[in-house]
C-alpha cells in the first residue's frame, strides 16, 4: 500500500514518466540494474516505479542512516562495505541466485550533472555473475532540492523521467584474467553508461526550442553571453533581441533561404543567427579572411542573395574594399539601417513574444532535421564547400560531448574562434548558451598578448584553440593568466609535444587534444580527464560508427569513414550551386562521411592520426607520410614552424620539400638529427622562410605552401 501511495505522490509532484518497461521484462531473472546517481531520490524512484521486489546494493554506512531506513523497507537491501574485498564476491553469489539488484556504479551522487567515475568492480560483478545488465537513466532529479548540484538553479518539483534501456551483457570470454579482466569489464561498463546518457538525451528539436528549455531550467535572468562591450546578455534579453532582429529580416527574405552573415564574434551576431533560425532562415557564415573573391564564390555556391553586416565592423576590420566588391554580387544589409526602422511598438511586441515563446513557438512547423547553418570549409586542400548542418546534428554533438565530459552552469567559455569556424560556431557559441554556461566573445584569435589577459579577466574555465594559437598564447601569457581554466581543448591540427609540455610546465594544464571536421558538427573524438592518452585524439563520440578503408602501402591503419547523428545534412558544391548533396562514402555508401584521414584505432578505442590521405607522397613506389616527415623537423628544431609538401620529381615520381622558419636549417642537419631514418623519408630540398602560409582558422595553408614551394624550387634550379 505504501508503494502505491508513494508512486501516486511522486507522479503527482514530479510528473514522473517511465519509458522502456518492455526492456525490464526482456532482461530475465538474473539482472544487475545499473543507474546514474543524480540525487537522494534515486533509490526511492527505482524502488517505487520498477516492478517486482528488487534488491539495492548500498553502502553499509549509508544504509544505517535513520532517515533512509523507512524507505529501504520498500525493497531488499544488500549492504556492501567498499573497503572489504569480499563484498563484491558476496554480491556475485547473490546475483547468481537469480535476483534483480540495483547498483549505482558511480558510487556517489553526481556533483557535476554528468557521469562521474565508473568503478570497475561493478563491471566485474556483471561479468563474473553472468547477470544481464540493465542500464537505467534517471533524468531530471539532479535539478531537485535533493541533489548535490550547487551550481544550478534547483527546483522544488522538476519533471523526472526514468529511461530503461535495452538489456545487454558484459562478456570478456576469458580473453583476459585477473586485474586486466576487472579493468576491461569496467571499461565496457563505462562505455555502456556513456552510450545510455546519449541515447536518452533529447536532441531531436530545434536550437531555439533547446534555448527555451535552457531558459526554463536556469532562469530568464541568467547571463549566457558577453562581449567587449561588457554588457552581459541574459536568456530573456537574448531571446527578445533575437526575435526582434529575426522579424526585421523576415520581411526581406524567404522561408528556407540562405542568408549571408558577415559579422565578428559578438552578442549581436548571436542575435542575428538565432533570429534567422527562429523564422526558418538559414544563417550562412561568411569567412571574411578569404577576401572578396572567396566570399563571392561562397555566395554563389550557397545561392546567397542577401548578406547581413555592420558598418562599424567593416570599418574596424578594414574590409571596405571587400564589402564594395561583394556588393556587386549580393545585396548588403547593414544592421545599423535595420535598427533605424525599429519602433517602440516593435520592442514591446518582441518582449511579449519572448515571454510567451514556449507557447507560440511549439505551434509553428519546425523540423529538427531542417538546416540550421551553412558553414564553409576552410579550403585547406582546395576550393571551399558549403557544409549544411541541421539542428539535430548540432544538438546531437552537444549531447555526445556532454555524455563524455562535464560542463554546465558556472563555466565560462572564452570564444575567440570566429563563428564561421565550426568549433567557434557549434561548440564555442551554441553549446554554452544551450547548457547554462557563459560564452565570452572575442573577435580575433590572433591577439596573442591580449587573449591570455582576457582569460584572466573573465575567469574563463573552458577554451578551444589550435596548436598554433595555443603555442603563441603560452609564449605571451603570465603563468597565472590561465589560473581558472578547467579544460583547454586543441583541434584542427596536430598538437605538438612542445606545446603540450609548455602548457603543463608553465600553467599546470593538461591540454585535451580532440579531432573533428565541419562535416561532423564538429567533434568526432576528444580526450577527456577520464579517458586520456597522450599523442592520440581521444575516443569516438557515443553512437558514432567508424570503418577503416585499407590503403595500399600502409599497414595497421586505414582511411577513416564515420557515420552517426552528428554527420552533416550535406554539401553545397561549387560546381552545383544550391543543390544539397547528402553524405555518401565511395567505399561504404550513403550516410557515411569520408574524412580523408589515415588513422590507427588502438585496442582501447583511441584514435591515432597518421596524416591526411592527400598528404602522403609516393616516392619510388613507397608511401611516405608528409605529417611524419614534419615531425622529424619538429623534433630537430622544436622552436620553429615547419611544413612539408610533395612536388613532382622526374625520377622518383614525387619529392619532399621542407618549408621552415629555422634560420640555419638544411637537409644535412635534418638527416643528422634523424638517426636511423631512411633517406626516402627525408626532404630533398629545404627552404627557409620568415613566415609560413596559415589560414585564418590557424590551420596550415597547404595549397598555398605547395604553390610557394613550387615557385622556390623553380627559382632554385
């Protein structure tokens, strides 16, 4: 009777919903139920809403607390002493008597809102007992007054959902024994829990719908964005201004139209992007560093007729000539002109619409698979393409990252990567505002002395950058500038060992190297505090599939193809403007994206990048990695920058050419510093430069480097 009354009461106050009860029935009789631990309510929720009499494996000391004893009478209790090694053996024997037992593998209530450390012992219990593993996600209780999250706004009665996932097994098949078996089974369990967190997340919605959810959770007055104007932007202000801007642009455009955005990192740009999305226009972020011709080409590819920009930005960025040239191809609309047409009535209506958005927005015809943004690739290996990402692509990638790493209210993201960069847009801009973080926008990553000061001033806790930028900041920064940083994530290019050690020695910060592409929204993998291996780019995001295509001449590695919910909606190609081309791999078919990278995936799932498939030279019939040759130069002269390219050779097919900033560099010195390296892996020519070709995103400009090397080789002959 008490169980029935409690179920009715909890359903009333917390609006508890249970999904997947059919999975509970499929699990059988010998079941180990593993659940994330969000609050003190968790045992009560599972004891009341799960069928049958289940047993709770619970810490002995906790089971003796007076206030918990009445609730424990609702179910059987299996006391466990974590300091006693025989406790796990006893639990294994208990399960082998065909019981359903609940255990929380984290061993404690989360204080981050994400999964915490998963203990290996739980995986070993499932493995040795032969029990079916039943993962259960408790969602929402972490925001209640019974949680341990001090950084979020707690609610008296948040909505709680219990997701019961399909049953599975942990089977090591005797491949490993002893401590290795325990570690292996724990590793499998951690992956099961991570996959569960993502599978039960809500990403099939639009970005604006997710923004409204975030406002309801964190409060309308919560600050989510700030820029150099130093006027903090709350959820209420962000939504109000975005609606007003969107309505102004709506009259100038058509539903589904790609609208160019030529603006810097700022709160106003965020308003423009969200405003376009609210009214089903697609922001197409233009890369102003590629010049007027490049932007005009991007507009042709995306069939962009109208570009939103700002006179102040054009003036400060000295883009007057580029804007004048671009205006010959498209219509430029200046935000200052739009602002003059704004009336007090417009502002009042916008404010009312913002307050009532959760009612009227749901009634509109929006689809999570609609295009959310068009980002143009950097063109590091050819003509830029338009990459169309859907709302679901971007939100899925956020949930994938959240399943692997903790972040949330209290975190401040210093976002200096431009919004036309995939990391700057999806991770640096959208992820913070949708997860209760604050994004501080800085307009350029090239201000090497200023950015460390900004990190110190705003108390940044998260920062994303490339190796080039991070190395430059480390040289200019005071040892205390990055005192508040929790995570520094590197991507876009290989993280050099010198950069890694400098940050560790000077700031005490371990850089987490990741890997991705605009086409994967953008994170494909990343090292985390719990899953870290130096020299790798981490493990794949949850729910991502991968296949390696064999490459002749390369052993123990292959060309990486990936599929998953974060894979782009499709390409807009220069030779077929405006036509969406869905992802399709020549090797594996529709839905697969060919990354073009040669990688090795080790036995623990960590990815080791060998180089771009296009960055391999064939010399005398042998495959040579240009990236590996660059590493030889970096080892010989770590303080300098290096690029290796391949050029035609009449005798051996191709030859290696090194461009370097090392003043006294020559081929003989490099050969002497590379003991044991075959001659085929050494550059035939070395040219010294003051500066190497680099794109605005921080990536090496390989086409530019190849063209420059060809010119230098021609003049040298």
